[in-house]
């Protein structure tokens, strides 16, 4: 894929997060994935009452498998525009799929201006922004690789952070009918100029939600 094509997926405008992409995500995640999650993986969701009524928040969950983004989109009341690593947009079908699901490309090493502009654009739409503070899939029982980028995005977009703990999706990806998928939604964390403090609050919340432990290694 050329650099020009790649740039097109680095940014989202509020107008792109429209009825048609919202409907596509609804059909794929809230119907097809939800049927799979309910019937095969015995999905349980706790803490729905903690989800804010508007869209002044960013969904921030721990990350165990490729099932996590559609899972979160399936349980949230609003469509979710996820950040996805830019390498995925090099694959034609996946690029089309992610584009229609409302995702956009990011460089996990740097917080680019286009990412900030997209965060603001999502806030201006009826969608909410979704990201994984760990940056990539982690190990079961451990929370690591958490930077301050998500806290910086929340500060600039003036959005609170909704912590979500995901348990069991690593089994659901590989072994159908084995185990259970549990999602626990915590209380929103207010954005702040102190990014380290916000990061620590998210880690503590997800530790409590999942029973996992944070590791600096």
C-alpha cells in the first residue's frame, strides 16, 4: 500500500462515522458476534450501569485476543471507533473490514497529530473512541506495556476514561465451548493534566476488575 493510501486511514472525520458504518458495526458486532458470544462463549457482562449516558468517554480495556474489539463494540450502547495498528491496513480485505467498522490506523510507537484529531472527531460524532492502553495483546493474569498515550488522548479530547476488564477471550479464540467470557465495566476515570496519575488509576481499576496483576517487565 502506498504512503498516500496509508495516510487516508490514519485519520477519521466526524462525517465518516455515519449511519452506514454504524449500521455495519451493529450488524457485525451486535448481531453476529453477540450470537456467537452468548451461545458459544457464555458471555457475562457486569457494570453496565457505569457507562455514561453521552459519549464524553473513551473505552479503555485490557487486551487478550482479536475477539476483544468486536466484543466491546457488541456490548457498548454506542458504536466504537477503535485504534488499530497501522500494519493491519496493509492487508486489502482487513483494511476494508476495519474501515467499515470505523477503525483507523495508528503508529503504536508515537502519538501522531492525526490520532489526536481523530479522537476529537469521534467526540464530535455519536460514536465513542476505543483503545487498548497495553498497545498489543497481553498475557493472561498480567497487565503490562501500559504507556501514558491513552491518558494524553483523554486529556486533549476532554473525555473521561471508561475502564473495562476482559477475561477469557484468549480461550474463546482457540477452543470453542471451553470456558466463559466475562466483561466487567468499572467506574469512569476523569481526565487530568497528571497523565501518570490517570495511568495508575486505570491499572488499579483493571487489576480489580480482572484479578490480573501489573508488571513493569
